[in-house]
C-alpha cells in the first residue's frame, strides 16, 4: 500500500474548536456517525468523506471568535430592538472622569504622524 493510499483511507475528525481529534478509518467513522457524535461531514464532490467535525460537548470552553485582526475593534455587531442585526461603530471621542469631552482623534493623528516621521 502506498503512502497516498494510506492518507486517502483515513478521515480527519476535528473537535468543535477546530483542533484535530483523530484520523480514523471508514469503519470507525461510521461508528462515530451512528453514535450521533458527528455534527458535520464535509464530502468531496465525488462523494467520499474529506473531514468530519464533532459536536461540542457541554464541558468544552467557549472558543474565541475568529478574527483576522486581534486588536481593538472599532465596529461590532449590535442587535436592534426589532431583532435585526447591524454593525455599530465605536465612537473615538470619549469623555474623561469629569465628563469633559476628550478629542482622541487629534491624539491618534499625532501618534500616526510621529510613526511616519521615524
């Protein structure tokens, strides 16, 4: 049996958080599926199974939300009273402890200018 045949005969099974749980053969995959542990099966267009994802167990921690940028978010989803979802932008103009308006934009622009000057 060639290496490519071995790789094609095993099915990668992933946890709900995206980490690899195991690579199983078709018989074990069918046992997992019949036990109701498979949440989603990804199939090739020809019909064979490419990968499977397990259901999340109740004791699993909540995974972090995927994001391309892990810094401060300036927009976030907001649920309206009507039940619809929309994007809301954070305001950059904040108030200090005394309630006076702070102009954060000028501070931000100064930092950008300082970075570009270096």
